[in-house]
C-alpha cells in the first residue's frame, strides 16, 4: 500500500537537503582521498560560486540554461514521457535563432529579437515533432528516438557550420556574427541603464526569460485545462480516453512544449553570450536538465532551485579546479555525479527513514 | 476451550484528521468464519491492514492464538500464520500458477526444486479442499474465480492458519461465490480461521458464524449470525433502519433516446465481442443489462460512450445518428447529454494520483464554469467538489485529499456524483454499487430512480442480478456478446435469468418491449 503521505515541507524540503548533504559528504571523502582538505575545497567552491559578483554572475548564467532544459524534461514527464533529447532540441534552438538573426538582419530590434527567441523555441519544438509523432501514433519509444535525434542534431550542426553556414574566411566552425539587434543585452549592460554598475559576466536577459518560463510552466501544469489534460494523460491514459482527452494529441502537444523550452536554452548561449552560432554550445546542459528535473521533482520551483545548485557546482567547480591543481576538471564531474546519484537517482533512499523519524517525533504514522 | 485465533485490543489509528480506527477491539474464535461489515470508510480495511502489518497501529495490541504478537510488516504476519487475499489480486500475469505461488519461496538459485516442492504442496492442498486449479496454467488466462483460488492457495502454501479476505466477492459471478463459500466453510471445518470483509449482507448470513460491525472507526458490536437478520445488521451498521428493497413507481417511458442497431464490436485481435446488439432505451425508463461479466457488457457501454469504435451497426442518440469512432468522441457525446459511470473506477473513472477535486472534474475540465478561457479556476473546482461531496455524503469531505486515499465506496461516490449531478439525458452506468455499503446503495438506487422519474434514460449494467432486477423496468440478458433475451423484472425469476445468462434459450414468453 503506497497510499501514505508525509507533509510537503518534509518530502520537498528536508529530504532533498539531506540528499545533497550526503552527496557532498561522499564527494568530500573523494577529495580527502586524494590528499586535499574537503572543508577547504567546499569553501573554495561556495566562495567561487557565490562569494563575488563575478562568481554569482557565472553561477546564474549556468543556472539559466539548466532551468530551460530542466523545465523541458518536466513538462514531458507530466505527460508520462521521458524526453532525453533536450541536448539536440537545444542545438536546433540555436540553429533556429541563427537562421532568423542571419536572414533578417535589417529588421529593427523590437521585431528581430522576439523573432530570434521565437525561432529558438520553434526550432526546438520542430526537432521533437518527429519523435513525438512516432511515440503518439506508432508507439516508438521516445527515449530511443530522442537519443537518435541528439546525434542527428549534432551532426547536422557540424555539417552546417563547416559548410553552408560557415562564415567566409573563418577557420572555426561558426557562423558570422549576428547584428547587435539580434542579441540579448548582458546583465551588466541592463544594470547600466539604471545607473548601476555590476561586474561583467555572461549573465544576460535570458535569465529573466528562464524565470518567466518557470512561472509559465507552473501556470500551464497546475492552472490550465491543457495542464490538467497533460497530467491526466501522464497519470492514467485510460482515464484520459474515458474523459475524451486524446492521449495522442496531448502527447504531441506536451512534447512540442518540452522541445520549445529546450530550444529556448539557446537564447542564453547563442543570443546572449556568443552572438553567433557555434558548434557544441550546449555543453551537456540538455542532460543536466534531466537531473535538475528529477531533483526538482518536476515542479518549476524545485527546478529553479536544483538548477541553481548545478550552477553552483559548475561555477564553484571551475574555481576549485583552478585553485587546486590536484582537483582536476574530471574530479569536479565526479562531484557532480554524486549529486546526481544521491539527489536524482537515489532520491528516495533516505525518504522513508526521514518520514519514519518524523513519525516517531510527532507520534503520527506516515511514510513518504 | 482454545484461546481465540485473533484478539485485537484497543487498536487506534489516525490518518491526519481522520480517526480510522478508534479503540477497536475484535475477537475471532479459531475454526470460524467471521464477518466484518460497516459503511464505506468505517475502517474495516484499515483494521485488516493493521492485522496484516501494512500499517502500524498508533496504539493497541494483537494476540494470535493467545500469544501477544508484534506485527509490523506483512512478513511478521505471514510468520504468525496470517494470510491475506486482496480485492485487487497481487499476481504476476505472465507467470504460471506454480511460479506465482512459489514467489518468495524459490528455494535457491535454480527454481526446479522449489517448483516441485510447491507443486506437491499445491496438489495436496487442492486435494484436501477440493480446489481444482491447473498448476501450469498461465495466470492471465484464468477466470476471476480461479485467480482468487490461486491467491488463497498462495496464502495456504505459506502456512496460513488465518485467512483475511477483503471484499472477495465483489468481482465474482454468483456461481463463483457459491464455490468460494463452500471452500471457506471447508477450511473453517479443518480448523482454519477466516475473516471476510464484505458489503453484502446476504453473504454474511450465508457463510459466517459471527459478524462484527464497525461504524465510523469504532466497533459497535459482534453478534452470532444465527441470532440476527440483514435488517438488524444494516441498522447496526448505519445507525438507522435501511430500505433493503428498492421502492419505485411504474415507469412512464417517453420517446426513444438511445437507439442501437446491429452493433458489432471486435477487440484488437479481431474476436467478436459484441454481436449485432439491437435495442432501444426510452426517456423515463431504466433498461438493465444482466449477464456474467465478460460477455460483452463492457464493450457495449464503452462503444456507446464513444471510447471504442464499432465494427458495424449504428447508434442514434435523441434521433441523431452518431459518428462512432469519428467526430462523436466522449467529449462530443457529453455535450449531447450522455454521461457515463464506467464499470472499473480505478482503470477509467478516476486518476488516483489526483486530489479528489481534480478527479471530480474528469471529463468536465473544459466546462466554462471551471475557469475562463484556457485557465482552470482552482477555487471553482474545489467549490464544485465540496458541493458534490455534500450531496453524495462523501467521507471525508476533503476535496484536497488524494483520490487514492478515499475508501473504495467513497471513490465510487465521487464518480457517481460527477456524472449524475450533471443532469444527463442518457446515463450509462456500469456496476453502480460495486464496493459500496448498503446505506450508500439505498441512496444511489434512489438517485437513479429519481433520474428516471425526471424523464431521463438510464442504461444500467450490473453483474448483481438482484440489483438489475430491482432497478430495471426492462432487463436485457447478454451472453457471449449477444443479447439472448428480454424480460420484465416482474415476469422472471433467478432460474429463468440464469438460463438466459448461460445462453440456454428458455421457453418463457418474451415480453413485448
Ligand atoms: N493512507 C491513508 N491516508 C489517509 N486517510 C486514509 C488512509 N487510508 C484510509 N484512510 C481513511 O480512513 C478511513 C477508513 O478507511 P478504510 O479503507 O479502512 O474504510 P473501509 O471500511 O475499508 O471502507 P470501504 O468499505 O469503502 O472499503 C477512510 O475515511 C479513509 O479515507
Ligand atoms: Mg475497504
């Protein structure tokens, strides 16, 4: 009988915190094992990620990408599907943004910029359409098809960037620079509009987009009829059919939204930072999104928090690798791996015990 | 005299604000069949779950055969000789009977030895209790009654002396019920102790030695079955006298609402499930469909409700021919005033993970009353659910509680409230009172009859023959996907119906529709 409940603050607050603490403990052991001081390492990481405007800017810049890809996974998950193609959809989002930016450079920015953002979302959605259609109408498993589409996206991008879209005269696989009207302002530029000075980092307007996207997903899933249909299909497809909700239609719609969100990740990297389309710009953010969504329990609020945690890990990890030559980049990946392991994959490992402890303390009997 | 097989004393259990068991004590003598009855949500399943170690009681003690026992997990319960047969069978569908019974007792890396040991035990038990089950049959090919026997055998092979059966007859045909009861008596005569939870007083009278009654979390009494009557038990359960018979005036049928002609349905494998069914339902009448479950009733309901595509035939609603499997999907049909209470509430009628209020708008989530444009107005949804819960006396009346946490009968009331409160022109209703207590049955029957008297058309499918005969103005009998006969309830009897249900044509006169 799984029909048992513990209060939300316990399952959504204490349990993830304990999981993260255990992950850091395990990572600390590894750090100690190679002869470094784990406490010092943690300090460097946290200071590097949160201790300065510079560090914070980078942390939030990474966070932005993870929010988009995490939300993408979550929306598909609510419809009962595991979209692990965020990586490919984000790459295509970059292509969509670049196509708009390069083909309509004469437009004024109030037109061009929104079109570029839409182009990113539309291309991400388009890239998931075939897997979504095959899943809905042919039952081809979305996990397999989206993995394949990740490879296709990566190779397609390479082909375009060394061929048709390559900037003339350049040796690198990249397009020409976009006109300024097609790029997002950096946070320090925006601060300057209000006569504030902050350190220049890659953090840009798309961070605000990411927060808005989280609000959008929350409203969509819990406050709209479509969200209700998505959750019904995800939880009980037979009940959906009975209710007159078409699981096929909803599957396709939910996955298109998911792909669109993944595509928006490109606004951060391509429209915000690079100002041109480059190869492999997603740098694994699509996959981190899976861990972020799992850890955030597919709730936008949790996803924003989890994305920040991974932002801290990325930025703090980079600082740590820089400060402590013994701790290499690979070590940082190990630490991230622990977080994914304990907070994502093993998220239930301590949940029962914590619930039992809570029950003992309060005299109520619950289980998570 | 030996000590009682089970002595539960002062069992207390709360779920948040719900006091599911309030200082409950219950004694069950060895070698008896003991009934446990009570309204929906009275706490029967909770009490049995505590006995079987699913839940830990907040306080109270359990003694098995006079020995105080600490039962914390089902493993403890099995160790103490307690076995449980769940209403929803816990069998692996693709395994054979032997493989299922062997689960948890495979006996080493290779399963051959465990299998032969289990096979021997199975043979001995089947022989001792007259249960014939083919040990090599694959479980998904067995009938419901046989599945239940496998569950019972599973418990016995594990050495159970005490068997708990939670609503074991809800899914059985009348014949299967009889077989089960013969078996239970025999087990009790051999010294086993049986606890049976049920809502059917007839069965309590037929098979039990004593019966305990729960009301709102408390034990209100234990009586000797031979010293009581269904009416007395009902009064103990509900706290007032309950109408055990349905009272209804004559029907006043008006124009045809549902007109089904030559409706034929095939399943995914192409097997004919519904064979040229032809009938009509008029406004202001209840047409009942009787039959052993699995004879095409589900397919009939689902096809009319727009969930299945027919292979042939036509359906007209209010004189308009429906575009079955095309434009007339469940949503379009609801707009035309068709409402549908599905037979299996867990599979289709509810989303167990949703809060009750969300389950209560399943299929109505697009109605304008629940929000503007694409948005759902949570306050409106909650308010609507509170209203429905009040009018159907759903307990606890908490619209934010997860659907899965309501007792079976209360879940059913949520589905009924959702469909009936929407003022249907045609109501399709499958198994309206499965798992529902007698107080609620009385209430549900009244609502169905009130609907009829308000000039609505009702098509009722139930495997409870008594229910079909009591409610319907006309009864159609189905067997093997065909409609094998039509009767007026006053012109037939159980024997006549039984023959029709078995597909044997009977020479009783057919009544004009
Ligand atoms: N895990 C749970 N969490 C919260 N409430 C629960 C839980 N399990 C049961 N309840 C509540 O406890 C009460 C008793 O439920 P129980 O299932 O024991 O009733 P029941 O007598 O078996 O009813 P029915 O005849 O409908 O099956 C109900 O109000 C139910 O909603
Ligand atoms: Mg129950």
